[in-house]
C-alpha cells in the first residue's frame, strides 16, 4: 500500500516496472497519488503481466480517460481473479468509463466497482448502470453520489467558481474599507 504517498507519473511508471517482477502480487493500493495519462498507461502494461491481482485501488489518482482506456485493455486481456476495482475521482470521462465496464464481462469474482466522482453526467451514469446490468453485474457497482458531471456541467461549474471568487474578493475589499474607517 502506497496510499497518499505523493507519487507522480514518473514514480508510478517506476512502480509499474517493479510490479512486473512480482507475478504473485494480489493487492495494489495506490490511492491518492498522481498517475496522469502516462502513469495510467504504464500501469496498464504492468497489469497485463500480472495474473493474481484481486484488488486494484487507483481511486483519486488522476488516471484520466487515456489511462483508463489502457487499463480497460489490460482488464479485458486478463486479471480474472479481480474482486475490487476502485477508479473513483480519476477524471475519467464517459467513453473511458464504458470501456472499463465493458472489459469486466469475464470477471466472475468481481465484488466491487467504484467509478464515483468521474465526469460521467447523469445520462452517462444511466448508461454505465445499464451495461453493468446487461452483464449481470449491477450489484457490484458502487454509488455515484459525487459525479463530476459532463463537459457542459464542468464549464458551468467553472463559471460559478469565478463568480464566487469575485464575490469573495468584494467581501474582502468591504472588510478592508471598514477597518480603515
């Protein structure tokens, strides 16, 4: 477990190389590190060589969509013993999340899939749920309480943040003026 270790993509890439030398690795918990696309792709390549992995926790690792698509390829090619997959809060968009979900069709031991906090939108979440149910795996899907929404919603949120920052600056200026009086 290297939870919250401040590891960036070059460190993740180095770990991926090291993981290839450990074919009996069963648990990979790198939660709250920074993969980016490069680290996600490197880790996916390492996962292709591992056959005993039961738990993958890459939650809050900024795997992003490109990394998630690479991970989907690794999942499709192997990892038949996988029980728990956490890709929450990884800045994954709908197309990549669907690739992940569709790669799970031959994972009979899967007990938990967490995609919460990604950029899926409500329609995207419905699509994910439908695919999981079509695979008879709806029960393994965790909730989506903190979905980051789709592209349009993200742009609106950024605009709201700008307004809030401006309002905060105005309040600070008002306080400064009161202190001068």
